[in-house]
């Protein structure tokens, strides 16, 4: 197992956790609530990092 694999696994876990928090906030507070939007923006950042790592991994 490489360091990059550990990073990908950590990111996958963080993405799942953040996605769950975002869905819960959306259901409780509404989709336009600042908390829901914040979770969505944080999730976008993590998904972009994950995608970059996957592209880099494929090119190695």
C-alpha cells in the first residue's frame, strides 16, 4: 500500500462523512441554509482533491 492510497482512503472517508452532514443539514435546515451551503462547498473542495489524486494515480 502506498502513501497515495492511504490519502485516497482518508479522502473517501472524509467525503462520506461530509456528505452525510450536508444531507442531514439540508433535511433539517433546508437546502439554502448557510450550514448546508458550507458543507456543500467543503465537499466540492474534497471532491476536487480526490479527482486530482485519482488522475495523478492513473498517470503513474
